[in-house]
């Protein structure tokens, strides 16, 4: 098991799309997105129900993509809405840790590390993944709260002016450190899954590594992301194009007049317009076009959207038979999973890229090639092998002692017979 030879520079970032195009990695994110989307969908429909909107009306206006924004609702509806977003976010965040672990093992040369092994690892190490960002947020809240308390002291008549002026430099350095901590919070949010997934740090270790990256590698963090993000967008665009042309090939072959014909158009058209609702997307584009912040690209996007539907999606049928409705429902599920796979592949590229970045940072800052380390699973395997060897040695000793005892008893029996 030999590790992959990395250059430990920006050239390694270009490996991310290829390494991310893996069934294991995409499946991990797809599973997380299914769980997250399910929670988001259910909680949002409950939020609409609490706002006095029926399920039918919500389905007619929102469909598969409910969003409470633009709706008058009470606070508990908004709690459900943000709760669904948080569940989806944490599902993706834990999936990032699992993919970082798979990528780390793959960089070490272990191609057989499975997604179930990664999930077991995340169940064991989920605490630092969540509580690192929480710790950083608490640090920020503490400094802002202390600033508010000292600001209250400044309201004291006559004395307050001096309580503000004399320790002004202390306030200044505290404010600078707070700004720096806010930057570290963003860095920890990005790199914590890679830190936990590679070097198995706890919460304090992840916080320390986040401060170290922010202080020692700021320009690499910016430059590497300027390379990774366009690369991820381009790779996902190619991935989507290949998937859509696969769908088009199915429509061309199965939809031939001598084969399924109009039946396929009815099934696929109904399913596709439910998963990719043209009216909803056109309304979003139209709203963006009429806003002051529109840069003019939305009109181009609207034309491209119409070309997309004309090329890949059959017309939405006016009526379906009972069996066609069931078939359209099944095809819609598969089309929705394909849609989630686009987002899952994008998340996979980002997660693999962040893992490679952190590997480079450790090599650059501490001359520590983490691919040459023995991780906890390898150490556990070695301990199990040693225990097995000791057990086999004990068995051999017991067998040899039993043989000696049997030989001794045989000799004693022989002597008694001679007597």
C-alpha cells in the first residue's frame, strides 16, 4: 500500500475532480442530501401548514422545492424552516468528514476503504466536527459581549469618558483579535472536516489548526480556492451535460414512433416538469431580471433555459392514464436522485480539494507528511495482529505442554506395566 505521490503545491488541486468522481464519495453525499432534503421538505410543509396554507396549495405553488420566504408566518413556522436548513447543513457537513476520510485513505494508497468504514469513523468523531465551529462562535460572542459590557461602563456620568479613553488601546487590540477570530471561524468552517478526517484531532486540536492555517497559509487558502471553485463548476457542468445527453438518448430510442412513442413523452415529460418545474424557474429568472441588482445575465440564462427544455425535456402532457401516472412517479424519483447527484458531485470535489489543501498546508508549515503517518485504524489493526500472534503462541504452548504431559503419562504407564 503505497501513498500517492503528491507535488505538495497547486498542481495537486487539479486532482480533485478526478478523485471526487467516485461512487463511494458521491454516494456518501447523495445519502446525506437525501436525509437533509427529506427533513427540509417535511419541516417546510409543516411550516406552511402552521402559516395557514394547505398541503395542496403549497404543492401547487412550491412543488418539490418549498421555501417559506415571501410568506407571512409566525415565529414557530420560521423555527421549522431554519431547523430544516440546519439539519440539511449538518448532514452535508458530516458527509464532508466521511469523504475527507475516504480521500485521506485513498491518498495513502488504500483503495478498499469503504463508505461504511467512513460512516463508522464519523460516528466516532462527530463531536469535534460540530463543536469546533460552535467553539469559535462562542469565542466571538464572548468578545462582543465583553465589548458591550465595557460600552455600558462608558455610559457612567463623568467617569465613563475616562473608562473609554484610558484603555482604548486594549479595546483596539481586542477588536483586531475579534476580527481575526471571525476570519478563523470561516477557515474552521471550511477545513474542520478535513482536519478531523485526516489527523483525527479533537475540538481543541481543530481550533488550533484553524488558527495555524489562518496565520501561516492565508494566501494559499485564497489562491487554492480561486483554482478549486472554477474547476469544480466546470467539472460539474461536464458531468451534468453527460447525464442530460444520456437522458436524451433514452428519449430518442424509447420515444421512437415504432417503440413507446407518445407514451414515453407523457411519462418523462410529466416527471421532468415536476422535478425541474419550468414555470418556477422562469418566475425566479423573471424576478431577478426586474430587480435592480440584475447584471443582464438573467436574460441570457432565460434563453438558455428555454433551449434546455426544448432539447432535453419532452412537453408536459395534459392528461395521463393511471399506469402512466405511476410510471411518471417512479421516473420522477430517479430524475430527482440524478439531480441530487449533481450537487453531491460538486460537494465531493470541494471536500476532496479541502483535504488535499490541508495535506499541503501540513507539509509546508510543519514539514509533516500526514500520508506517512499511521492512523488509529492502522494501529488498531496492528494491535489485533499482535493479539492474534500472542493467542496463537499461547495455543502452541498449551498444545506442547499437553503433548509433554501425554508423553510423561505414557512413560509412567509403560514403567508400571514392566513392574
